[in-house]
C-alpha cells in the first residue's frame, strides 16, 4: 500500500488499516525507526500516578503467598488461559 507525504509532513492512514486496528480520532501512536523503516504503534497514555498505583498493587499481590500468577508470551496465550479457567 503506497501513501503520499503531504505538506507539513502529514500522511493519511488508509481506511483499511484504521479499521483493522480499531483506531479512532484522537488515538495516540508511537513513531519509531527500525532497520530503516518507519513504525507506527497504537499506544494508551495513562497518568503517571495511575501507573505507580497499579505497580504498587501488583507488588502487593506478588508478595501474597496465596496469589498465583502466570506470565504469558502473547495475548493469545493469556486469552486461552482465561477461557480454560472459566471452564473449570
């Protein structure tokens, strides 16, 4: 898919990509360069205070001997695990 760089260095994302990634006006995108390519990645922005509070809550859970947690390599594995937990 080819797009054109416009005045003021602006580009328009093709509708198919916007729809596939469920992007909406006002969403934030991280831009970076990887191996000579431009990479755009949707991101969620939260207040720093919220992130710090969340980190504290996670630490409390990790220190609780009754709490069991797993780590996952990707979202699909997480979702499979959640589905299996709901079946039990």
